[in-house]
C-alpha cells in the first residue's frame, strides 16, 4: 500500500478489503457495538466518504440510527449531525476526512477505528475523542479493528490509548529518522553533466572537468525573460489631485482648514502637518521651531 500525506493510501486499503483472502480488518463493528455499548453514542473513523456512508448504512440496517459526515459537507450540516449525536437522537456518526484536532464531544462512549494508520498523531487524536470525561460515563470503548496499537511509528509503538507519551519528543525522533532515510537513499555515484564521468554524489566539483553541478542548479532557478510589453500603470487620479492639494498647504492652520473641508478626523491635520514639517526640515527648507 502506498503513502499519501505521510499515511496509508485509504483507497488502496479499501481495495485490499474487497479481496476475500486478504486478512486486513478484524471483526464486525456492528456486532461489537451490540455486545459492548448498544445504544450509546459512538463515532466511527472511516477511510473514505464512501466507506463512511457504507458503514453508516450497516448500522442503520442493524436497527441503529446512524449518519455519515465528511469533509465535503457544509459545516452547518456536520454540526447538526453532531448535535443529534449529543442529544441521543443519533447513535453513531461515521466520519471521513473530518473531525481533526479541537473537536470536543465528551458524551461519546465508543470509537470504532476503521482505518489503518501509521500516524501516531492520528491514532492519539482519534482515541482522545472518547477519553474525555463526562457525567454518567464510567468507561470508554475503543475498537481497534486494524490493530493500530501494535503498529510502529518510526521505532515507537503506537501503544495503548491511555499510555503516557512524549509526543513532541517522538515526533522529533521521527523527523530525524526521515532525514536519515532520505540521506541513505541518495545515490553514491552520479554522472557529471559536463563530461559524463561518474563521481561521488557528495563532491561539489567534478574531479575530471571541474563542472560545478550546484552552481548549474542555481542558474536554472534564475528568472527568465518573458516576452511581452510593459504598460503604464493606471494611477488613481483622485489620489494624484489630493496629493497636489496637500502640497500647497504650509501652516498648521491650513491643514486644519483642509481637514475640516474634507471631513477628515481631527488628528489627521496634526499628523499630516507634522510629517510635512519633518520632510521640509530634512530637505533644509526649515530652520527649526
């Protein structure tokens, strides 16, 4: 399965689910819901919009009020669905491409993780949806149908939802691991574009002809001339006229009268006069005050 945005390609995972001999997902979410937390508010994180809709239909067919929400829906429609979940009118909301960080639905009792992930952040955030405390909520259920708890995130096990973790430190380690992997994938030898001789990829200059590939790369980034003609910029004539009028003002009283005429705020006259005086002084046209 390929990777998109640092996580598994959901469409490819779904394709595996459609093949009978692929043991990708374990268990039946509807059966688990009926056994452990029937008629309690629940969320189901799905892989795609279609997956969320199909999962909601499964719960509906089993006699439970379920809805699907996703990232292409209007924000108001999503909020209304979540409100129905909170009120008890809806029992299960199945979502995809939605409900990132910051979502707070404390009365939700169960989370069905119907998505395989190698992102620790995705795992922790989804589990956190049901770990918030609320009245009449002694326990929370997390159904990990893909065994994500046993997956590794750059050497760190995803682990139990209640494990204490140094998230910042783990992410920092993952960035170092990514950099190391990237460096390891760099070719040992490359061909010189100047003489076609193979040499070490870390060398700045070709040992045979002296070709500087880094300098060549920089030249490629330089701006190129684009065919065309420049046109005169259309200045706002009103602004030009006002600037000419202001240029004729000299005393503070002139600025006050002009501000009153134009309906400007009282502070405009002072600041305009002050700036004008400073400008004249800088140009040697005023001796001081």
